[in-house]
C-alpha cells in the first residue's frame, strides 16, 4: 500500500478510503462498510450506508469505516 497522487490512479486500481477521507474516485466497494456523506454530490442530507458491491461517488465524504474500492 502507498499514497498516490490522483493523476496516477487508473481504472481497475484498488483504493483504500480511510475514515474521514474524501472519496477521490468513482468506484465499487470491494470490502468494508461505512456511512458515506454524498450530500455535496446528490443533495441527500443523510449519510448512506455502503458495503461490498455498492457504488461510490468521487467527492463524497467517508464516515467512520474503511472501504476498499475498485476504481471504475
């Protein structure tokens, strides 16, 4: 595992999203669970629970859990 600039992230890469981090990419959760604040993107005021198979939107804010996301 290593930190990368967003310019180096490619479709198909796995990205770990730690608690409290902004989600930098659209993708699909491979493992982990967390509540995600998508209000900046969707306008929905309540956090959405995310788990394996769920889609993520770049710009969302991860809650208390850790997510492993495959970049789409």
